[in-house]
């Protein structure tokens, strides 16, 4: 299914022994929304099930649309949420807390509070961090989008931001989404709605990678986008751009597919082929924002068939990543429907994550866990077989 990974990431879980809430565990996985016994057990953790060197991550809920909801900041105030976050995952991605409008709210002021807290949380729980994001057309502060800046000033602002943010976390963040969603679905650069490309030209993308690399030479630097899971106009545009940048010596390390999927549409069956072609360029690849939304019945409760289809999409995405040697990072965009962004942005759709609002595990959770365990066992078998030959 996959070859042994060369990178090694600690997946120790001895410190993560806090139990899940009482209502999350009692039955066989096939029972759908019921959960398995002994939720604190190591074998029930995604991070422990994963092969060596393969990190399983989630977005850390906070900022963005959460500020408009009737609950306090999830990461700060929800103790149960933090327990599951620590126990289940070996990688975390700030959902909004490192985006421009949150971390750089005024030209001369940064707010690192939440980002610092996430990085420190990850270090305490032996998790790696994906930084998200440095150059994007969305969620920029008003002072930036509405400011009257010269090209030289804008360039200096971007360079200073990247240098400051990446430099602050140098050596503490494994991967950065440097350039996020720079193409539209037709494969055209966003020359109108992306302030950086519009005002400074396409070359600013390469500069962003160079500045990020200088600020933290050890961090892996990625392109990241949605609707690039398959081979299409958008992913073709990235493929061509990456080839050009690599020829120019620009420090691009990876290409990642977000994976915001919907059961309304067919599964992107060429996902593995798409990841493989970027892998062939020498890039690392990753799945960074996977969720699988669905149209809910009037009752708001999905059918068993819907849950199984969702589980299938999760599983097939993971299998595609596991099948590609350089795909070592797999992140779901939140793990509980309690804090999902989907119902806010997709009317009539929801139930997109692997746990319910009460942290009860869905078939999708077990699909990921079992697929990871199978891959881990296969890797262990290959290692043992190799040792046997040497003897």
C-alpha cells in the first residue's frame, strides 16, 4: 500500500492519558455513532495508529467565523475539545489564528497570543505544527486592503510580515502554507482579488517563498489550494508554475490539496495520480484541510448510507496519500461538528467531520483509524522482512 517513510516524527502518547468524555464510548465501530470501549486506550488514537513518520493532524478551531458564533473561543474555553485534540492528533494547524486579519490586525501591531498558545500546546503534546497562511487573497485586514500604499511599501509590508511571523516560530513549525489559493478554478492567477499579485505581479509569489526560507531554513514551504485534488486546469497551473520556480531555484518544498469534499459530487478518483506527479518533481505532498460535507435530511440526521459514503471519501483520500512516498502529512479540517465551518458557509450541508457535536465517533473516524493501522502493520512487516533477509 505504501513504502516506509524516511522522515521520523515522534508519536509518543504517554502524556495524553486524559479520558474522553463519558458519552463517547460503548460499542462496536460498526454501530455508526456509537463509540468503542476504552476511549483512552492507545489503539483508539489516530496518531498512535499511524505509520512511523506519518503525521495525522487537525485544524485548531478559533478566529474567523467562530467570533460570530454564540460560544466562546473553542481552543481557549473548551477543555474537552483540548483533550481530544491532544490525544488524537500528531499535527495541528491554526484554523484562522495565523491568518493576516488575526495575527496582524494593525499595520504596526501583531497579535501572537493565540498562535503562541497553539504552538506551545503542540510542543507540550509532542505534536508538529503547520503554519497557515502567509500570502492569500482572503481574510486580510482592512488597513491592508483599503490602504493607499505604493508598490514599494506593499512589498516591504509583505516581506516584513513573512520575516516576522515565520521568524518568530523558526524551528517550531514543520510546514508553512506560503502561497494559498493563488489560482482560480480555470487555472488563471488571481490578478484581481489577490492584492499581492494584482499590485506587485506574479513574481511576488517566488519572493514570498524566498523570504520564508530565509526566516526559517528548516521549515517546509508549500503551495496550498482547494479543487486541486484531481488532474484539472487548476492543478495543471500549479504543476507548470512549480516546474518554473524549481528551475529558478526558488525554495518550494511541497504541494498540498485541501480536500474540502462533498458527497454531492463524485470522489476525485485521480487524486493519487495527481499527488504522484508532484512527488515526481521532488516535492513533498500533503492533504491539509479534509472534510466531507453532505446534504442533510429535514430531520438533520444523516442516513446510514450517507455516513458510509462519507467514511468512504475519508478513507480513499487517506489511502491516496499513504500510497505516495512523499505524502507524510494528513490533516482533517476540524474533528467535531460542534465547531465546523461548513454549515456557516454551505447552506443545507453539514455533518462534515469525523465526530459529532458530542464527540461521538462516526464511521469516518473508524475508517481513518483502521486504514492507518493497516498501513502501519504493512510498514512493520516490510521492516521485519528486510531484517530477516539481512540475517
